[in-house]
């Protein structure tokens, strides 16, 4: 695609699903209708369900764009839909100008250097939000776009079975049915046809299945990789359990995740089987209140956003709170295998006094000296990595450059607001000095 500096890319997340693609195409149409030159783009190939939807309503598959690097020194303009986390977007997003975000997920870690239009609503799909934006701008919704919007809505809410579903979603679906000339039964039949098209994984590789709908998600202070597949034939997936577990173990080690998980959602039973590889299996049992066994079935679990992420965030908090001061002493002396405890997370950010006060920064090696390599420095800046490496027995995982601040994260953690990080650092400094 030849890039015009006046054109805005409208992109959903990596491993695009139906809601993200439908939202990208619909948002680009809306922007064009309001006078903006916009084109929908993808960050990867569409899955079977989305391909079915695009063909059903005669919509061309948007072009895949590998990066958003500047063109002739001019930054590309980008609108992000259905996501707002660095781990889910272009690796080169820090080189682009984000002008707008439209999303329905939790607030992510993407930052901008200037104010932007930001729409985030707790609705079942991004397509639901876009329907409202069409109405707010008095832009007529053609049948083609209505078909995309209802497809994204039905897919993300799992035909209203997901706990993310709101009354607004149901109302919007009814109004889209009027545009399409659908009865309620027509809508239900279409949803099942769509699910069926996307739920067959016969002949598909383990890696491709896992990445069909995969997201890197920050849960509490750790990085996790969570994949989800919706299927009418769970047996086909579960019969390859060992192959999935082998792949997930290697993938987690490669990415440095605390947890890698595949949520296999049974559309008919309205629940999910869980396959996982974790640094500490207890996080699974704490999250789902069941034994941490592979392929455990969790009735009613269908939403990654509304259920998996909140449950595992709370579970990680329980793991963290279970570590006693005596554990820190044992870990420091090396008398306890660190895998028997929660990895020690230190928050550190180059800002304010942490960046400019040499005395303040200099106290860190003294506090951490003697800790084993299990300790993980999070939010450490590249500028201070040399200092961190001087700490005896301390290891640092170099971050990947994923945003405007290349040193924004290390190890498992994507650093939160730097003031929180600074306070956490000072508090831990005080506590550890007393404990050790």
C-alpha cells in the first residue's frame, strides 16, 4: 500500500478477531464519511470466522501492514480500535502518531505525547461503541457496515452469553437487525453459522490454533499470554493436549511470561477448558477455585476480558500476599527454592528523584545485594541497567523496544504509573532494609 501522509490507518490488535476487523473497517468508513482520509489495515491474517463474515457481506479483506514506521521522515497517523496495550499492537507504534483510540477493554499501557480522542466504554464489543458513534455523527449505516457491526457484536458477546453483554449491546443488535431485515431467529441462525465457520480446527497447526486469538496481557504486575478459541468441537482441541502444553511451555520460556494459557470455550456448554503453563500453578487453582489440573472445565467461563483477567489478577494478589517476611529472609539466604514462592518484583522507574538523585538510586544495590537471580527488576530503564548488573547475584531481562519509552519494561512487568512505581520502590526499600 502506497502511504499518503494525509491518510490515517485504522487498525485493530494483532491476531485479529471478528470484532477488531469489523471495527477497523466500520471506523474507517465513519471517518471517511466525516471528511477524514482513513483506511482499515490489519496486523495479521484474518481467522476463519472473520473470513466468513467478510465474504458474507461482500467486504474486501483489508491489507496487512507490518509496521507503522515514518515515511520520508513523516510520522504515520494511526487510530487504534479494540486495544490499547503495547503488547497487542505494532512493535513500531512508538514511531507513529496515535490520533485516536476506540476500545472496550481495561485501560492499557499505551501513552501519547499529546492529547487525543479517546473513547472507552464497558460494552460487549467495540462494534457496539461504533454504532453509537455513527448515530452521534448522523451518518447513515449501510447494510454492508451493519452486517459487520452485528457480526463483531455477536462474536464478542458470544450471542449475548458472555458476561460482558450489556443491555446496550442487545438494543444495538436489535436496531442493526432492522437495517439488515433480520428477525431475531435470523440473527440467532446467522450467529451459529458464523461460529460454526470459525470453530473447525481440523488440519490446523498447534501454533496457528494458539495464535488464532492470542493476547499478551498485563495482569497485576506480570506479563501473561492468554489465548482463547471458541469451538463447537472441543474434542479436536483436547485430543492434542500434550502438543499444546509442549508448545506453551516453550513459548512461555521464550517470552518470559509468568503464565501462558489456552482457554478452550465450548459454545454449546457455555464454559471453558483450561490448558496452562505457569511459573506457579497455584495461580490457576486460586483463580478458578478448582484443582490446578490440565483441561479442567470451568462452567460459565466464556470471557477473557470480564472473567479470566479479573480472576487471575485477584489470584496473583493472593499469591503475593501469601509471602511472609520469613520467606524473604529464606530467599535471601538461598535456603528456599525461589520457585516455591512468588518471584520478587521490584518497581523502579527513571522519573523524579529516582532519575536525578544519585544517592537515592545508589542505595538500590546495597538493598538488593545478595538476592538470588530469581528477583526480577520491573520498569527498569536502559539508562540504569549497568548499575543493576553490578548487584551481586542479580539478573535483569532486557526489554524489547515496544513504544516511545524503550526502557519502559523489564522482565515480566509492564510498569504502571511512574509515581506508583516510585512509591513502591521507596516503600520496599524501607521494608527490605528492616527485614534483611
